[in-house]
C-alpha cells in the first residue's frame, strides 16, 4: 500500500540505489493517475538526482508510452510508478532497461544489493546534482507514433473506450479520434481515488454494456492491458485477441516463424485453435517477463497473456493496451468483418474454473505426493478434453488450482476436489 509499505523514503532510496549503477542517465519517469503517484514519482526522481542522474518527468502517461519514450529517447533507464490494475490505495515502482523492457532479475538483484548498502554511492554537489527535466511533446510523440504506424483509419468503426480513470484517460481518446473512429469515452474522469473502480480491464462488463452494438475497448490503470467486447456484448479476452491477430497475420504471411508465445494460463481452446491453424505455440510461466524472454529466444513477434497483456516485438518490448487495440482493429478494418465474426472464428473457449486456495505452506507443494497423485487422476479422467494446472503464487500465500474441461460442470467438480486436497495437505 502506498505510503505504508511503499513510502516516499523507500522510493527515494530505490532511485538512489538504481541511479548509482548508471553511468550518466537520463532516466524517464512516468506514472498513472493515483493520488500517491506524484508523491512517489518525485521521491524516486529525487533519489536519482541525488547521485547525479537527470530525470525526464513525463507526468501521467500509459506504461507503453513510458517504455516507448525510454527507448526512443536513448535514456539509460525508465521508471513506471503504477500499481497497474490494482486499487487506488496501492502503488508500485517498476524499472525498465534502456530498451524499454522490464528489468531483468539480475539487474533487479543489483539494485536490491545496492539498496542494502546505503552510503556506498558517490555524493555529488553543486553542478553534479541531477535535475528534473520535462519532455514537453511527450504526449504528442507517443500518440503520433502510434497513429502513424496504424495500417488503416478506423472510419465507420463504432468504438466505446473505457480508460479505467487511469493513465489512458487522455491518450486513448486522442489516439482513436486521430484514427477517425466513431468514438464514445467512459472512465476518463480520474480523481486520484477512482482508478480501476468499477471500470477498465478488470471490469469488462462495464464497457460491454456501454458499447451498445459497437466494439468496446477496456484498458487497465496503467493501460498496458486490453480486454475488448464485441458487437454482441461478449467479452474478448487476451486469448481471443491474440487468436484473432495471429490467425490473420499467419494467413497474410506476417506471423514471423509461424509461432506465438503465451503462458500456462492460456485457455485450452486457444491452444487447439492455434494447432488447427498451423501456428506453433510456445508456453511459458505466468508473467509478461517470461513471455518476452521466450519471444526474444524464438524470434517471435506476438506473445501475451489471457489478462490482455500483449507484446508486439516488432513495435515494443512491453505490453501496450493502446497498441494492442490498434492491432485488433486493423484486422476488423482490413477484413471488413465484425469483431464478433472474427472472434467466433478464431477459437472456442473451454469452460475454465480457477480456485485460489489460501495455504500456510505453499513451499511444500512440489513435494506433496497426494496433491500430484490427485492431479494425475484428474488429468486421466478428463483426457484430451481437459487440462489441470496447480501452481503456487509467487507473491501471496496461495496455491492456484485451474481446471479446464469441455463441460463447465466437470471443470467445477475437479477444481473443487483438487482445492480440497490442497487445503488438506498444505494447511
């Protein structure tokens, strides 16, 4: 929680620790609309400046914009102050490398090691102290670059966009106005306390209900995710978005190496649809960092998560919900078909049940014979028409149990049975 666990003092120390590892800077810093964002942004910038590193303050900007402008402006690092899809009281600090990618585990470890040894950095004075700069045309650069890269205008496409009262509240309306869509906007009145509150990618039914026969686009608080709705008011999640784009690109010879990267949480229907289309699927652990690593390794240009976090490696190195929206709408505009038709054709979603089980000893999961015997039995019972995934959360005292099956009743039954086994074995 901002100002409790993540304090201005900690933000300053993080900036100082990260800055002490840089050669000259500058560092690009942006944030979402949370009330605590300015406080933490100024604190982390002060930390960089205290070790002689200039900062470029973008103010409120989508995460994709911060990544794009870090890479485009030859900055040495980028910083995103945001808690993404979480409530307004939360906040976070994410570091980007000079390419605009989330920082590697090794580089984060270096920052943590320096954080644990305060006072080791050289202390500049006078003209050696860093200063805060502004990139006055940052907004115009980002929106303009996205608009220029679009293959089509969206004239005649009826859009409702939901900005989650977050970082996209200015950029998204400007972008889709420039691309000539027939536009309605909701969730674009941030107070600092209403981000993600009943709006955005975590509440896609809001935009689906508001779109009234058109396409809905819902971004999350920092706008790195997109969840859409089609003309029939049905949710189009990250799996379906990637399926629509991957199939279209593959048919047109644009899907490099004929493969797409996703995570173990991808719906079985997505995996089946890609197989039927002749597209190879590379599967990673949950997390966009792992998706990007696999994309780099396999030279893929499309990868992402069911949550709507999609990466286009030909254009950027992190999720950008606005770019994802453009790429999805390019398929609509290029084919002249509705999103509903494209989505129906792209894949069939298997019923999925996810149970988060609070446990005392998640570290014992891997060694639990009883749990894995139960998993193997469920997989055997479900056969080729189902899938089971059991994994420990990386950040919470939870074990996540996910079951997919051709029938919702089967998914529910096996998920609850496995969750009971997890509770009994892990406390």
